[in-house]
């Protein structure tokens, strides 16, 4: 039994290390792409949801690894290495989901701030001319509406379905433990009731 767990832990550790290296390289490539080629259109911010979906798919791999490792804990075969790999897999999943979006979030905020600054300068100029020019008064109303729309643009590149998916992925590692706890409760309850 000791040899079996030694082999499985060694294999799991090797796969985990390989996964970290692969994830780090993929994260570098994705970050470089976000920094250099990402086009941010504040009026079509929904087009950036692909970043959140990509992060969610990548994070699913790590949450699945954490769920598989948690099966060791369900069988009461816990050791320090298993627990460390479980925690690292969960942390990697969260990091892989949040990190690319945080980079895009910073870019969106910068573009949004620059756009708002430009619009506010135009509003100031139109406000000064509005009492004397009807066209400037009409332009002022349009600029105020545009400013409000830009202010309400969300700054994170994911939508609600993506957030729900990631929350479900986070629960994947907990499902075996909860299943065992519920089954143990019913077994103990019915065994006690039968006696």
C-alpha cells in the first residue's frame, strides 16, 4: 500500500509540476497578447467576455485536479504532500482565472479614464458655449449622455454566466467531501435508528 501511494504521489507531483510550467507559459503568452493586441471598444465591452471564458476553461483543469486529489482525502488517505498539492491546485485555478482578467481590467480602466477625460473636456467647452449657441446646447446633452454611458461600462472582462461557471468549478473539489459527509450522516442516522 505504501509503494502504491508513493508511486501515485510521485506521478501526481510530476504532473502537477508539468502543469505549473505549462500554465505559466500559457499565461505569459496570453498576457503578452492582452498587452499588445487587445483592442478595447468601450461601446462593445461584451466582446471582451472571451477573456473570462478562456480563463474559466483553463481554471477548470486545475479545479478538476483539486477534485481528483480531494478523493485521497475522502478515503482518509491524507498526507502533507496530498494536502499541499490540493491547495496549490486550487490556488492555481483561481490565479489562472483572475490574472488575465486583471491585466485586461487595468487596460479597460485606463481606456475608460482617458475617454472620460476627453469627454469631460468637450462637455466643459460645450457648457461655456451652450447659452449662446443652440447647437452647442444639443451637443452638450449628447455629451452628457455619452459620459453617463461610459461611466457605466463594466471594467471586468467577464459576464454573469462565466462567473456562475467558475463558482461551479470551485465547488468541484468540495463535492466528494460533502458527498461523503452526507452519506456518513445517513448511514450513522439509520444505523442508530435500527438499533
